[in-house]
């Protein structure tokens, strides 16, 4: 096992820096390049977490319908890391899913991660060929931060797959749930050890959303966690209007009675009571176990080629150690999706793309009033649409600059042809329609402020 010490917590970048982070682009070989043209379409990539796993039934590499060999290689590399016979071994089909309930959850996590990375590889290949997209940052919700770490170049697919398979089994050990068979024996040495009857998760918890106006929400959360913190724990800051909490099953009747004193707060039970308590402070031993696993398996983190946005209340992560800590935070730190959305808004990308299935990230972004357009990318067809929209957006920027440079002259036939084409695309593509409206309004405002300059301020 490596003798590396437990890495320090990530530093939070100064607000002046985080509002204009180091923007690193990538070519097909994921090397940093010079600052690209201002005409390029900008995106932030958002990966979903395990809460979306129901949408992944029966998916595999063929579900993506990609023609790129590199997409197949994502599956092949992961299959090799997990000692599977090939890419087909990662398909989420009944014949592949392990019978052991703990091993099953590890397999589902690994398959979900690999599928999302394969979709991203298709996007990456198309974007590199077209040259119209600049990715400003990668992020994800909870488990999605692991995919962000791989997509940003901080982790390899091989190491990401190993971490993905180990993650849920390590957390389930906190409620005395352990895998059997060969997988159980292989992972046993990393599991947190508890004396008989002392596992930190002795009973299931309800997963509940509290919804209200921000001030009322803050009041009820403060009351519950300060006075009943042993039974009620915040695990997710979803938006300014929603906080998700764990409520121990034995406390639920008291919880319901207490909520009667807050009539402005609505309550929604999000799923059946569970012993899988990711993002709970009781998972500190699981965090230590995951850290041991990283060292023992010689998993290496590198500085990301593109910033990663923290999902645990941090900021833009630019160094290997920061990304490592963000991955470890999946265990025991509160998920702060509200802050993640705020940081995306600071970047002001043209589009936020959910790369994966289920659409839950799109809803989260809308619930946080994200200022950019949002789009789901679930397969190669969606990736082609994204790249096509980006090419149209670049045409719009270039044409707008040319028109501004004419200082009042009527648009020529070429410009009119482009504008007619873009208007037609907007009628077919709701995402581009929203972008077109915002871009034209921005051009008009710029023209009013600087009547003798082009759109790039020249």
C-alpha cells in the first residue's frame, strides 16, 4: 500500500478568481491549448448521480449508437479494470447484474459511470472535429462528481471504474451490510470495522425534502438540526427553496408533529426508508475506507485539464488533491447542489449539458434558476444535436460581428441567408431558440452601449 498521507482539504479559490476562473480548453488528446476564439460556443457539463439509476436499465455501449471507436474503448478499459470479459459485461441486463445485493449496487454504480463517460466521449469526439465548443467546467451531483473527475482528465477510466464499484459497498458496511463471494473477500480489507452492535447506521432513515421560502426554510432546518441533530440530518442543499434531510425511522412521528408548527413548509418523502446514507456525517469511517482503497489500488489523481466544480460547497477545483477530496466528499459531506448551480451561473456558459440519462440534473438546474440554456445528452444523436447547435451559435456570433462592422449598412445576401438558416433551426430546436433570443438581445444591448465598435469591442 502507498505511504502517501491523507491529503489536506481543498482550498477555496478567492471569489475574485472564481468569478473568472482559469479556462482551459482541450483538443482530442486532452492537451491544454491557447485561448480559443470568442466565437466558440461555451458549455458546462453536468453528470447525474446514482439517483438516476432507474433510467439505466438494459443500457450498454450499443445504446449510445456511436460510430467512434473511442467510445467502445471506454467500455473496454473499464471492463479490463473490473476483470470482466469485455464491454458486454458492463451492460445493465439481468444476466449481468450480480445476485449479491451489495455487489449488485457496486456493479450498477460502475456501469452507470462508464455509460456516462462513453456518452461524453462521443460528444468530445464530435466537438474536437467541429471545433465549435469550448467546455468551461465539469461537475456532477453526488456520484456524478466521479464522472466529472474522469472527464476532466484528473482520473483515468480504469481508476474511475474501480472507485465507482467500491463506493456503495464501502458505505453499506456502515449498516453492517457486506458483500459475499469473491468480490466480498476482495473488498473486505478496506471496509470500516465496527464492534458488534456499534455500526453507525442502526436503523433506516426517511429521505425527505423540506420546501419553503428561503427564510422559512432556514428557520425550520435550524430548529430541527440544532435540537434534534441526532435524528435529523441535512444531506443535500437542493436549491434556495429546498433542503433534503435524513430522518431516522424511530423519530418520524415526532418529526411530523414538529412540522405542524411550520405551516408554510411543505414536506415530500423522496423514496422509501434506506440505510444507504451518502453525504451523512456518520460516514466518516467510509471516507477513510475509500481513502485507503485509493492508496492501496495505486489510483492516481492528476491536475484536471478543465476545472471541476465542487458539489460539496467548495469552488472551482484546479489541482489533483482538490479533486481527490471532492471524490471523498461523496461519502460524508453535505451535497450542495445550490452552490454548484451558483458557480455555473458565475461562468455564464451558453449551455449546460446533462451528459447521462434520466433528466434529473436538468430539473435541478431549472429549479435553481440557471441562467444558461440546458440540454440532455443521452446518446450519439443528442451529441450530434449539441454540436450542430454549437456550430449555429458560432455562425450567429460571426455574422453579428460582421453586421456590426458595416456601421449601419443593410445586411448582404450572405448574412441574410445565415440569419434565415438560424431562424429555421431555432424553430426546430427549443434549446437553440432560447440561445438565439438571448444572443440577439445581448448584441442589441452592446450596439446601444458602443455604437462605433463591433461586438468584440474592436
